[in-house]
């Protein structure tokens, strides 16, 4: 698509003219053109045109018509951003416009005269322009202006003494820009280090300038490759100057490029030497022959209409692999398998939109904590495998401080509650479970830490952890359920014994391992594994668990493109002559003497060769409503591919398989959920002597946190985030007694950490210090985490409404799920649309006239301030003055840089 002063024209790839559009309203004065939106696939069929005229136009490429025109002063530069359409004007202003309606949202006075260049990345915008100098007239402004599009304000300027004409953001660094003059001088600058604000006029002088043009011509354009490795300058005589960071004389701009097979004979077509661009509109030639995409990856390409969004590289492709001259290197790992790492901030829990990674009705788990690379998949399988098993965990509650079954029950209850909410609230954290694991068996997890340091495969780690969970829960959970005994011919039920639900479900659970083979299915080791597992077993249990070993052939290049498939089902038949159970993986045919098993779930290890994690991570496939659902931490998706059960790629290897009997419901007890957490269980007899809140009553809550580390005596400044854990240090709950009445302290618990390593008490933000959480030294009411959790869960279960500031973060670390309708968050109440969130300290000072959080934080003080802010909100709403008051608060914040 080409812009001229008269209009626009579109040419095909080989140069043929597709259409040419002109309009008298353009007045031969078009100067700028840009897409309507910076998001791919949104607004990409519409162009915005502007020039030295009093309008900007929206042009639809599909209909080849002007669909909208909006009044505007002269527009010379049009640049789409993530939120706004940025339009530079000949007056030196930059207007932010809505990409759909083109209506003006905000205006910046960027430069004295016309705008020359605009670039946008995220919430930052930079501009180059012209100024009026008495001696030289119109002259390039030496200042590059920097703007924050989130708060709609100018951050400052960056100085470039050689008169910047072009400026671009570096694609790989968020705050790095490159500026160039028309003479060829250019410089890379970090905005954060080179920014000149109103308070500081010091111009940095420690930056080196480079020279890109050795001729007498002028630079006319500047571009950066998507990798940031190549810098290209265009000059006035049609030459391109290429600068590269990799030292190659001819840098490769696109490693996946390939030539198109085009058999068109252009020599015969051009007998009169007329360029293709001058041929009449509508001229067509025979289409070129395109090479066929290899079927092994055709299904992996993500499409948007007729466009391919991701090109994984099609050169020499074989079974999802690209052959290198030296070795076969895996280049294609499906996006659904990649592990996304979200790093938290130490002083502020950064918000992250998990909803775009899970559009299902099932819940995902965060992965920032230690051990989640194999814990998350195991937890998902245990939750979804069977309803009686899940319900038994949720019914379990004991008095032990560290109980794995209790924590799994608490987490499963959160899963169940989250599935009733919208998909924006379906990503949970298992931090209480991780903390319990650390204190449950220090010797076992010390061994796991050593294996992790030795870079042991997560396949093995996951199998060891599953064994630990089954054996531990088997000791912890005993239920008054019928024991199931059977002969090969007839099931017999005895109600005289107690039997553990784990024993009932998994039966004679053994750590049985079989090796995958090239057979489809792998019958080589299959029968042996089944026979060993069921040796001495009278009746096969409802669930059979098999653990896989992965031979060398599946980790390296495949010989003859060999694959293996795990059996989706198999039959068992008892052989009385040998006294063993024999299995068959052939097509299932119902037989009365056979026991049928179907694959219900399996855990896989995913090894991304582009990741620095050499051991990979685990994910789980679970059969839900006849569809395979992939649980990859907080990424949850329904997999409709045909290769779910096939393993022919080194990035995907099986770890543990779970098979369920077709008649499992008849073998398992009918377990009915009964909430084990009651008010009496949580608070004992104290509820009779206090004013206990009821459903719909409001309580104010605030929590303080500490940072735990697995490494005793470690230097906390050098710990990675996976070895640390935010944990509850103190929580305060206040009873709301109404307007102008001081609330009553209902709960104020300090959480014991005597046997854990607190790497940072975060005193400045929590008010906690060494000794506060030690029951032998503390003067406060110190409780264990489980007891306090039960108290808070009891309040949530009876329907109490929680008032607080930043409740989402508090409940996340407390690890309790509270429905949205039971929360009133003042951080959301006192926030204008698309504006920053306001701190509790700032609101308290400017609305309540009270200074809080002066030296340290206090959860009681913060909870009280949140409740008073809510009462003030009700009063202002009743007087119809809330919007006016909130606007005034934002004005004060901008004028004081939010320090007032």
C-alpha cells in the first residue's frame, strides 16, 4: 500500500496494481497514513489518512471507500498504539484518538512546530519535531519528548544534540530508543537514564554517537529489525545502510524465509517494457505455484482469517523438526505447552491478567512458587480424577498443624468455589500447600532439593512426589467406608472394617514402572507391568497408576520417524491356571468376564529447548466430558488435536498414567460433601460470649506478610523467587458497628513461623519484626496458619462481607477464596476508569485527614481506615458528591506527584 499526495494505491506482491483511490477532499495534501489499531487482527482492514487538511479519514480496504471523516487540524504523522491512535499535527501537537470512532481523547503540546516522528511501545510514546529559531527559522528540536499514555502526561525529554529527525523504540528493551539525524549520526539511549525532567536540567554526556552515512546524501528513514540485531537507514539516493550486532557482512533478517516458486514468464508479458506497476487495474497473471506445507505442522499454524500469525519455519521440515546441517534441532513447541513465568515484585504484587490463558470452566494454578513444576499437575489430577476421592479430601479436617490431606481439601474447595465464578477468577495459588509441604517432611524435601540441584528430570520428580502424596494421605485419611474385597468372579462387600479411601481408590498401589517402546501401543513391557502391579491382588482397584520411563530414543532424534502411543483403554482377564491378571489393549468389546479400564488422566513432562530450564516442567491431560483438557499451570485449554496420546517428539514425554475402571462408581463409596469447617470448630465456645457476625454483616480485614526461604541463613538479596514464598504474618478482622462508631477488633492473629526460615520480615511494609511470630518470645496472640485459615474460611462460608483495600492480594496470600459478591474493595471504589489505583495512605490523608503508615504498617490501622473510607463513600453517594470528590483527589495526586 502506497501513499501519495493525491491518494493511496495497492499493489500485489509481484507489482500488479490492485486499486488506486483518490478523493477531492484530500486536496493533494496527504502526508501520513497508519493502521487504525496496533493490535494484530483488530482494525487491520482500516487505514487512517491525514495531511495538511482539516480532516482525518478512515479508509476501509475491503470496500475501498472512505467510511468516516473527523475534523482535525493538519495531520502529518499517524502511529497506532495499544490503546490510542497517536496523530502528530503540523502545529506541534499530538492528539490521542479512539481507534474506532477517531474521537479525540487527549492532546499533548509536544513541539513548537510540526511533528516529524512518533513511536509507541506499551504505555510510552516518544516524538521528534521542529522548533522555531530566530536565526535559522524552522529547525529540528534537539529534545525527544517522552509521554506516559497510561496517565496521559509528559514524563520529560531526552537530549540529542545532532537534531533528531527519526526515533524508534528497541523491540527487545522496553525503555531503549535509537535516535538519528538526517546527516547520519545516531545514538542508543535508555529513557530511564537519560530523561530530563522539570526538576533536573542536567544533560547526560556519557553516551557515544555513531555515524551511519559516509556519503553526502541525507538519511530519509530508520528501521529496526524485530530481533533488534539489525539497524537499517535509507538515504536520498535509494541506498540502504545496514548495521548489525552479529558481525555478519550480510545479516540474515529472516531465518525462516524461502523463495516462492513462481513459473510466470514475465519476459513474454513485458514485451513492450511497461513496468508491472503501470499495468491497468484488474490485470491478472497465472498464479504461482506454492510449495505444500508439511502436514506434520499444518495443524500447528495459528490462523487469523487468511493470514498466518506464526511462521514456525517450513524449511526441510520432518515430523515437526527442522533439520540442521549439524544436528536435528527442535524448533517447534506448541504454544499450549510452553510454561509462562510470572515474576512477583517484592514490595508490590504485580497484577497479571490470567483470564486470557483460560477460557474453560476449570481452574488453573499459579507457578511462581517452588515445586510447582511438578506439584501443580499432580494436584489437578487428584482433584479431577474422581468425585468420591475429591469429596473425601474436602470432608477431611484434623487437628494436626501440618496435614497434607487438610491442605488438599482446602485447595479443592477453592477449586470448586472458583468454578462457580467468571473465568477471570479461576487462577488460584497453592502457597499454603507449598508451605505445608516444607514443614511436613523436611528430610524428603531436602532430598528433592538435592535432586533439583542435580537437574533431575521432572518426570522422576513428579513420580516421587506422587508416591509421597499417596503414602502420606493414606496415613492421614481414614474414613468409615465399606471395604471392598472381591474374587475374580464376584465382588464381595464387607462393612466390618475401616478402610482408607486411598486404599479403596488405588487398591494395591505400587510404584510400578514400565518403559515405553516403539510398539503402538507399547505392548513390549505392558503385560509385565500390569502383572507385577496386580500380583497378589484379588480384585483390580478402581484406579490403576502406571509410571513411565522414557528411553533414550525418545529424547533424541527419532530413527525412522518412530512414535509410540499410550493405550487409551485395555481389558483385564484373570487366568486361574497361572494365577495372574492378563491384559489386552485391542479394541474394546464388552465381555462379562473382562474388566475394562479407560485412560482418565496422564501427566507429561515438557522440555522446551529454548528455555534455560533443562529439566522442563509437568502438565496434566485430564479427560473431561469426552474431551482432553490440558492443565499447564494457569494455562487451561481443551485439546482437540489427534496426537494427544502420541509421543514422537522430545519436548513431550509421559510421566504417570491413570486408568479408571468402567464400573468404578459401583466400587467406590457414595461420599456426600459436608463442610467440616463450622463456627464451633473454628472458634470453639467463644462464639457464645461475643457478638458474632452473621450472613451479610460487614467486617474490615487487612493482612501483613513475610517472606519465607527454603535456605536457612541464605543471603536474601540473591535468592531466586522460586526459592521464596510470601506467607501470612498477621491478619486483623474488625466488626463494623455502623457510621461514626469505632469498629471492634474481632480477630488479630500473628502467625507462628518458629520452625521456618523468615528471610525478610518486610518490617517497613508489614510492621512485623523478629520475635513477633515466635510464640516463646512474642507478646502477641500467635496462632498456627491452619487455625487462622479455618477462622477466616468460616467467616467466608457463612456469607460475611469483607471490606478492605487491595483484597485480591490479601486473599491470594491467605489462600482463601471469597466470592466477588462478598467483597467491597476500596481500591476499586476510589478509582477512575483507566486511571491509576490510589494507595490507602494517600486516601486516608486527603479524605479522612489521618496520616497512617508513617513508620510501618499496622493491619488494625489499615483495616480501620478501609472501613472508614467505605462509610465516607456511602455518605458522598447519598449527597451525590462522590464523583466530584474523586476527581479532586486525582487532581491533588497529579499536582503533588502522589506524595501529598
